[in-house]
């Protein structure tokens, strides 16, 4: 390696956000190699490198879009590899690496702690290793509790060995908001559309994973009531509650007699489940291809919002959307500050939220346009928008069936999934640092332009 290449590589590694992106990329490449091995496939011949790459990308980015049927294409070894990729991708590879290295007695340098801080989306560098352990134990406890509840149904249905494996796999997949399932034939959880225990357990795991570790920890520790919670936690909880309620009411009204054709209780259960999973999880208990266009478009909006910061889910995040809405409200009111609950949001936060939203929408528009061109009119625009929203927001639902798309379209989905998971996180870090550096820079003369 030449001196210039060494300098470029050293400069590349100086930025924590770049290291995070490279770490996810390295994990995807390792995972794709393992999933492509003959031992990972049920047929003993392998699934092909591209299918392995697509699946690894989807797993590490906790998306859930699949190139092959997970249950019938992968051997137990392949499914185990997939589960590890989902777990590491959901926790964040730095949090997972911190847990492993701390158990081995490794001491972290200042640079290592900075990287951990960025990956966990916290402001202080103190107590990061301890916090990583708490997050890891929290995830393990929630996943094992979910697995125990699912085992009540899966063990009698599939036997002890297969039932326990199904319970663990789906609990981890749900908490990490990944959406991978082992039910076979791309059926997801449609066979359990009348089972409250399975659907509510999976929904609970999805919600907890999507809230974010910091919000869960703060809520559990807080003994002084709602007002004592931080503004971040309150925005996350309120926004999540509003989206869940709005989604349940919308699906209940729009899909009655279509995908929801059971009794009142069953319809309410499935409407709630779809409201939960459409945000970022990727499971489904009804036939998504049968939804009307209005429901598909509404689902795209839920997908784009996604989960919350420092969670296992994707999307542009609940707090980002809340900040953009508050910014718009303040502009309409003619106020100079963005205010909420007797607090003022910093101008930099609102601008970063606007930038992340604009870039996510740009990715969505570009991806939709490319796939529309590649598919040449084979699918309606609503289904293509549904697919691209699912990729950008790392949700994993599909009304087309990703394997049915052409190769160029599936190649287009790869960077969309990667950028959907890594992009907003690294972008937020990069924008924050650049704004901090620009505090004392020279300001140019102000001039007006016409808007609207």
C-alpha cells in the first residue's frame, strides 16, 4: 500500500461515522460469504452469492426483504447465521462488539469510546461500557421473555426442538425489527391471524425494540411521573402512541371486508398488528397484496416515520418527524423559536431533522423512479412505492414479493437498505459535527429571495 493510500485510509478511519458505515459494510460482506456457502443451504448446493448478499444486507440492516424463502432455502446453520446477523445489526455492531470485548477483559481507548458513543447516540463518553452491558442485558431479557411466550404456541405445534428454535428466532427478529420468519412460503404470520398471544407478543417486542434502549431505561427508572421524563422520551412515547392509534383506526376502517374480513375482535387485532409492523418490522398477518391503494400509501407514510433514535428500527425516526412538524408550525405562527412543552429546540436540531427528512425522501423518489423504469410497467406504481419505502425505511414488507423483481431492481434495493439503516445515523452525526465547527465562521451579507 502506497503512502497516499495509507494517508487516505488513516483519514477515513478518523471519522466515527465513517467507521460505523464501514463496520456495517464489513459485517454484510462476511455474512454474505457465510450465507452463500453450501452448508447454509438446504439443497447443499448454495443459494448463489447475490442472494446471499441481498439476504445479509437485509438482515444486518434489519429490513426483512428477502431474495429467497428463509424457511425452505436455508439450513439450520444458515438460519443460525441469519439470526446472528439480525442480532448484531439490531443492537448495532459497536454495541455488540463492546459486549464481547468487555467480557474478554479488553480495555477501550478514547477513540474506541467515541465510536461507541456515536453508535449509541448518546452525548457523554462516561460509563459507555456499563451502558452497553445494560442495553445488551435488556435486549436479552426482552427477547427471552418474548421467546417464552411464543413457545406456548410453537412448542405444541412444532415439537420441542423446532418449537423452541422458532420461538427464539421470531422473538429476536421481532425485537430487532427485522421481520424475518421461518413459517415458509413467504407466509409470515398469516397462519396466526386469529391468535392474540402470538400477534400481541410479536407486536410488543416490535414496539419495545422501536422505542429505543434509552427511552425504555429512562421509563423503567423514572418514579416521579410523566413530567419528570426527558423531552426526548416524552416525544418518542407520544409520537409512537399517536402513530399506533392512527394506524389501527385507519386500517380498521379502510381494510374492513378486504384484508380484514373476520369478527370485530379479530379485525381489531390485525389492524393493530399491521399498524405496529408497518412502522419498521416487516411481519404481516394479512395478505398485503390485497390491500387497496389508499392503505398502501398510508403504509408508506408509516414506514418513512419508522422507529425512534438509538433503537433497533429504521425510518427517519419519530423525533425527526416531530421536529420537522414543530418547525413548520413555528414558521406558520411566525415564531423565531421551535417550542414544545415549555422547552425550546435548538435551531441546529430542527435543521438536521429537515435535512435527514429531505435526503430520505430523495432516496425514496430516486429508488422508485429507477425500479419503475427497470420493471417496465409490470407492476403498479403503488406497489413499487410500497417496495421502495420498505427498503429505505428498513421495514421488510412487500406487496410484490422481492424475488419477483428483476435483477436490476433488486440491485437497486441493496444500497437503499444499507443507506436506510446506516445513512440517517451517520448523516446526523456528520451534520452535527459540521454545524459545531461552523459556529465562528465568517457570515456573508444577507439577501432575500421569494418563497412560495
